[in-house]
C-alpha cells in the first residue's frame, strides 16, 4: 500500500518526489487545479487496477480447489448452475478489463499539456501502473483465459 504526503511549496514546479506530491502554490488557480487533476488521474487509475487485481484474486481463490480435485481424481461437486455462475463471473471480469484496455495509453487530455503529462506519467511510474497492467494481462491471457467453458 502506498502512502502519499502532499506538500505545498511557494516556488519551484509541482512534482512527485520520493512518493511525496509537492504542489506549487505560486501558480494560477486554473493551473493548480490541472496539476492536482494530473496526480489524481493517475491515482484513480491505480485504484481501478487494485479493484481488478482483488477481483481476479477472489475469482482464482474461489476456483483454486477445482484443479487439485481433478488432479487427484476426485469428483468435483458443482452443479451446472454453479459452473455457469463461475463462467459468468469470469466473463464479467474479462469484459470489465477489456473495456479499459487502454490503461497503458496516456489520455488524450495530456497531449498538448506536456507539463501535466509529465506529472501524470511520473505518478503512474511510481505506482507501477505499466507493470501491474502487464501482470494482470499475463494472468488473464496465460492463466485464467485458458479455463475451458461449457458449450
């Protein structure tokens, strides 16, 4: 879990430094709001990823006994309705992740605002957004995506 400290300075540029958000109070109100937006935009992306990571963990935990039971030759005691419910959970999670497949792309908002893009990118780097998205996609495609579904 990350802990952020916000500090207000009277000169210099706003920045993320060693996990501390440093805001320049000597800028116009509009610019200050945009800088806060850049930081919060990256933070909200991290929260969205955390929700998906936890959802995927819960799903995997809910089915983790099944492969072991099958491997040991035991009968899996799940009704057709329970199997369909698990498949529905899987597709729902997959759908939510696919709808936000642009997680690694810097939002268009920053294209003509280089200083804000740097704040956003630096915060995303600190929160390991790229690595977390790649791990999530790897787990999805190589592990979860191979679960057979009922026809």
